[in-house]
C-alpha cells in the first residue's frame, strides 16, 4: 500500500479506530518497522514525513476522543521505528515531529537483532528529553547466510551477558528503558 494515497491511510486508520472505539485499551503502538515500505520510490522525504506525522496526529486525536468517550484516562501512544537513524527519513519518521504530534514513547528496533551501537544517543538528540525512548532487544544477535531462502539462516541466541550489556549501554545513552521483542 502506498501511503501517498489517502484511501490507504484511511483504511489503516479505520482498523485502529475500530479497536480503540470498542475496547478499553491503555495505549497503542504503531509499528513503522514491521511493514516499513509505505511509500513508492521517488516520493520526496519531506512528503513522507508530512504524511507520517499527520497520520500519527490523527491517531493521537482519535485516541484522546475515544478514551474520553469511554471515560478512560489518556491513552499512551508508542511508535516502533528503525533504530538506525539514517533509515528513518526514508520512512517518513522524524522523532521530533512525532513527539510534537503526540507520541509519548519510541521503541528503537533492529528488527530481528539485538544490536549495540549509539542509536539511543542519536535518537535522544533528535527527540529531546521529554520522549520515552526504549531500546528493543531480541533473542537473536547474528545470522549467517540463508541455506534455502529467507528464514533458513542459522542464528546465534542473545546471551544473558549481551542483554545486560546492551541494556546498560542504552541507559548510559539516555534510554528510558529496554524492551524485549520475541518473534
């Protein structure tokens, strides 16, 4: 689906709105990583950023409206985004803009891997101090070459020491916390 087409965004929004209007959820995470190709090649990054930010603002407004209608406290809004900063602009993800649009938490992810780098520090610079930043960790630290297509590659399990070290590095860079994503 090409998010430059408003009907695509409207369809995605309607699915989210239905759940929020009918269930007493405490919050929502928009996963901008799982299906990360939302724009056709050639779509300018500024347009991608505007579309993504407007969508998130629309979701924030709907979360507030439906929580109020159900007599609930303000619902949390989280986004799961690539940890690698240089990937985010191509996806229309600007952490500062999204924080202003009402995102309260960002889950920085390397998808299938636990990774140790400066991604939290970079995101903290982009987002400012008020946004909750979490470093996502998974059960996998490295894969080898696929033997028979995607999903057949061997992988190493993340060890306890790697989890502890990755978490400590994230906290030292300004993370609010760490999350564990298990496929």
